[in-house]
């Protein structure tokens, strides 16, 4: 979910539940990956508040696919920036 925040910078919220990823080490790894992707793409996400909630079971072993999925979502959200929520 994304909403315009009226600020010059973006903010990130994470909600990765134990129901989606059982082991803490994999949950933390996913959160690190999301934060790193957010940091790399912060310039296209300026002015947005974002909340990332994984849907369904997440396979944390394929980091490349996760990164590509995040990049696709960041681009999609950044193109819809003009609306108040995505």
C-alpha cells in the first residue's frame, strides 16, 4: 500500500508475519532485502509512505526473484504517485 505523505522523502513500513515465514532468520533476511531495495530506489519513491505486506507463502531462497518483484512494485507505485493511494 502506498499513500502520498506531503514530505520530500519516503517512509517504509514492514509487516512480515510469522504465519507467512515461520523462521525468524528468514523473516529478518526478507526484511533486510526489502529495506535494501527501498534504499536503492528511494529517489523514485520520494513523497510516499509505503507499507510492505507479503502475500501468501514467500520463498526466501530465490533472492533474485524477490529483488525483481520489489523493483517491479516500486516502479508501479512510483507511476501512480499522483493519486492519493495505491
